[in-house]
C-alpha cells in the first residue's frame, strides 16, 4: 500500500490532469458527451477523469489526445509557453519543404549550410 504522501501526490496529479482535460474540452465548447463521441470513451469515464477520480490507461490517453487532435507529447508537454522559436521554425520549414523533389531539398540543405558558415562565431 502506498504511503500517504505518495497517495496525496497521485491524487493531486489526477486532479490536475482532470482539470487539464476539462479545459481542453471547454476550449472546444464540447460537452462530455461530445468528447466521448470524439474519443470513443464512455461519458461516465470522462466525468471521472475530469474529477480526478480515475487514472486513465495509455490507451485512453491516446484516445483523448486523438480527440483533441494532439500528439501525446503535445498533450502532456504544453507548459503554457507555447512552442520554442526553434520548434516553430522547424514546423514552418517542414511545411514549406513538404512534397518538394529530392533535388530541391538537397539544394535547400546546401543553402542552409552555406548560411551557417557565414554566421559569425558566438
């Protein structure tokens, strides 16, 4: 049996996570029934998660993340600060490069390397 401090920490984590789920749901102006429909989970199970009464399985977490159209790292990793400038730049570059032929991608990579060489040392 877990000691009282461990149990309290676990209960607090479940409650915090439940609030996170509720906030994501309300952000989308969904009812619990709508979240259940999007996630394939039972309404009562979602209610228990939101109230911090249930510890969802990995399968349930994936279902919830999918319902919110988030990848698991985004589902858990949002510190409220948003993505770093490097993450934002990487996403923009990936979107711009998507679907380009290999020879164009090679040219872009070479251009980036040349620009990096021009950069003054720190």
